[in-house]
């Protein structure tokens, strides 16, 4: 890819003094990246963390690859942006008004130092040493950096002290020494840093990502008095959210809808989907069901939407939920059935059936909120048994807590006297917890034809032999 | 004038004659029908499409009763297949199961169906079962419990009905099992329409039968004494079947 002529002429920019002769030497973009560093002296004091992020956010208009190596310096990979902005000069000119406005807004000195080179470390060092330079060729780095004092390097103080002790005060002193000897004597950190400065090695800087937050509110002229009014207002905000998600290639699986009434009381409604979505129609449908359940006592003056958790957009058909929808031929925009149900009934009203390997029937089978299911993909295969098979046949319906049965002539009764058909089957477990279980289980039948799973509590019968019944109903063979 | 010996004096013969004269009189009329009492039986004698074989080999059958094709699948019990029009459970629609008492084997009756449906991609929804479903027992019976979701009995009646309707309308749900003490005809009709829309099978467990129910199938279950060899039995009475006039009662032996 050839650099455009404007980019190659950037060396003539008045504030960027050309060192080599880029205008005559094509190949500005020979390397993989070209780094533009901005140093803000006003942010050097400690405590300024957020301003540099605000400034970085402004730089997103010229490149997505932004790095924050320190609280007063930014490094931007602008290689792929040079053609669009007409070279370094055009890019710098594009950024300048926004940066100056932001610095004024932050009440900081409207001053910053720019430097650009094929090396990130070199650009940062040049900007930090207040050298407005544009170095277009990697070969030119060595001579330009040679005059920089070692005390300015981003190195450990001990290494700097050792270098000074050896009479090495400038980078040019180091250039004269063999790299292998430097590495042997001063360690890997120094040699790696020098390689980075010369563009021979990539800098390992963590890329900065802007934290996305969508927060919008709307205050209508007329107060919203019915759920339909609220839905109309919410639809406007959700359309904005949809546009926001499309812009950032994101999807969301939860958002918070805030309602403020005339008494300035705030009500928050949390909407969440099982799979991340973009479509505002899904959120609206969930909101409609939520509003049916929500008691709104007074008119609503303001509606807001806050969404701060995002996931990367998954192209159509790649998501398990979408593929399942396609499998069943349903509308893509339709929400998952369980999401729809949980929107009205509540998240804690839909359960999946859990299966534990335990001899205590109550502990072996219980419900769990459906969201705790690990597999998103619908499981076609049955869970593989790991060898645990409950001894004897157990009923499909179980009482949450065993129900004590009355007795007639020491025989258990449930609606009518019970006839024991099978049993006993002894279950003794949980002795290590102090709440041990000692039961004899029977299959019984009453005169109505009901087949029941009952047990005789041995522990209880020993403790209270004659006072109360020791027969309990545990389940029903439906 | 009435001739006592005339064969047309018998009501069946009169109906047969009417059927011959007016082919579209009965909804269950079919060219192969020769007798009213056999109207329903021609369902079970239908040829099985070789492509429609489910996971466990139970064939799906399509009756050609009228323009509305009714698809059925085997119940897993040959006696019940013979009783039901179409030779099995309908693959979609609403089935009402009426039993005055619980725990007489109503779920055992559906086990082969549940086993098959739970292994399909669509999920199984249990709405307000009277007691907690016991996972190990269901898994032991071969039901894929990972594909099953439960709305517990504490749910309010209107929410439960709303959930049944939404689940029946959804194509993500393969089967809905719901327990309600009693539902009116209008509600049943609405649920039946939802099931038709989503092509989903819904099974409603009642304690009292709904008169003139628009459900696809209405069965009444009753407890029966155990067989001589100690096997559990259940009495099944076919109250109503959509598109059929068949009625009957059998005693079914349930697997151990």
C-alpha cells in the first residue's frame, strides 16, 4: 500500500520538524504501525486519571487503536488513518480543536506535545521530552533519539543509576555499545526497551477500550399516566439503544428502565433476556408484560434507560438461540419463551428440574432457577448417568416436606386405610450432619386407587414410641 | 309404516343409509366407512408413512379424515391406540385428562410420549403440577429433565393460564402439561386455538370434566384394581374426540 502524497509531505508541517526526508522517500508505512503520541504536561500531577481517558475517547475519532502508557500520555496507532485524514498534518489538525476544548473544559493548560514515529516507545519518549518530531523512517530513530538523556527513559530507577554509574548519560552512548553486552550487564529490560525504541520490537502496551454506557432519558411535555404512554416513551429510548448497539457492534442482555413520577419517586424495572439481543421490539414486549405486573400509583414525568453491560454482536445464525429459533421456524425477533414467561411471572417463578446423586429423596431432586442451566444450547441428549441409580422405584411427584399420616390401629391412613404393597426399603443417610435419616420406605395403595410412597421414621418411632404417628407421606406415583 | 323385520329399523342401518346418501353429512365420514361403529377405527388402520418415524421408532400417523389432517403418534399402549381415534395421541392440540383422584397412574400413561418429546429440541413445560416433580424418578423413567421447565403450583391461576397459552402458542415448546382443577369451555377453546397456532401438544389434568369441551381429546381416568399378577391397572374412558364419535372404555395395564 502506497502512502498518499499528502502524508509524505507531512514533514513540512511547521510544528513537526522533519528529521529524515520523508517527502523524497516513499515507504512511510513500511512498518506494521505508525505511532502518534500526545503528551499532556498538565496531567503530570498525580490524581488525574479520568481526564486522560476523556481525551482518549476524543481520539477514537481518528483511530480505534489507542493506548494509555501513562496518565499524561497517549499513544495512537494511526497507520490506517493517514490516508483518510490526509497524513499526519491533517490528522493533527482534526484532533486539535476537540482536544483544546476538552482541556479548557477540564481547566487544564491548553498545551500538548505531539510526536510521531514508527515506534510506539520512541513516539512516547519524544513527546515526553517535548520534542515535536515526525520520524517517518525507522532508520532515522537512532540518530534522533541519541540526544535524549537516559534519565528520561521509562526504565527502573536502579537501571538508570547503574547506567549513570558507568558513565552512560545519553542514548547515543548506548548505541555505541554492543546490544548483547548491554543485555548481559544490565538485563533484559534495558535491551528490550532499546529494541522497542528503535522499532525492532513491538511494545507490549495494553489497548484501551472505552467503557460503553448507554444512558438516555426522556421527559415528555405531558405526563405518562397509563402503561401505554410509558411504552411509547420507552419505545423512543429503545430505538436509540438499538442504534447505539448497531453503531458499536454490540448486543445487550439486560437493561434498567427508570421511571420518575410526579413526586420524584423513582421506580426501576430490570429487563433481561436469556440471550443478548438488539431488537427494541423484544425489550418492548418484555416491558409490556412487566408493566402489567407493576403498580404505578402516580403519573410518570420522566423515563430513562440505562444499559452498561454489552456483548459482542454475533452474526445471524451463529448464536445458539437464533439457530434454535430458525430450527423451529419462529420469528427471529420473538423473545425466548422462557424470557417471556419470566417477564410476567418473575425470574424466580420458572425452574428447571435438578438431579443430585443423593439417597435422601428431598435432596436428590429439587428445583433450580432456569437461568442456572449451564448449557445454553438445547440439550437433545439426556444427562449421562454416572452410575448412581436410586434403589427401588421412586415416584414422579414428591411432597416438598413429608406429611405426617394419621394411623388407625397402627396402620397408616391417607383418605382411607393404606395397604402396603412393596417394602420396606431402608434409607439411612446424613449421619455425618447430625440430622440423620433412618427411614423404611413402602409403596402403599389406598381404597381410592392412589399409589403412594410412604415411610416409617425409625428415628422418630424410637424417640416417641406411642405418642404420635411415625408414618409420613413422601410422594405419589402419578 | 314400520316393518319390524326390516333391517332399516335398526338405528345403525338408518345412519348407514344416510351416510351412503349424503357423503359429507358426518365430519368423520370417509369413503371406506361401512358402519358408524367403525368410523373411528379406520384411523388406526391407516398406512404408516415410512418417513415419519420418531426417535424410539413410534410411527406418526396421518388420518385423512377430512381436509384437516390430524397427525397422531402411538401412545405406547396398543389397547389405548385402538381406543383413540387416529391410533394414538394427537401430535398437536389439547388433551384433557379428567381424574377425580391424583396418583392413579395418569403420568404413567403419558410416559412413552414424554420420553419421546423430552428428547426433541423443543422443551417440555410443566405448569403448576400439584407436587414437586422428582428429578431422579423422571430421569429413571427416561425423561430428559434438562429439557424440562417447571412453573410451580404457587403460581396464581391467571398467570398459570396465561403461561399455558403462551407456551402453547410458542414453537419452542414441544409439550405443555398443566394441572387445573377445572376450566370453562371458553378457556379450553382459547387454549385449543393457541395449541393449533403453535402446533403444540397440551395436556390438561382436571378433576371435573368440562361439558362440551372443544379439546382435541377428552379422557376420563379411574383407578382400577391391580391385575392378578400384581400389576397396576387404570381405567380409561374416552369421553370426546374431535372429529370422531367414538366412545369407549378400556382397562389398561401399566408397566411395573
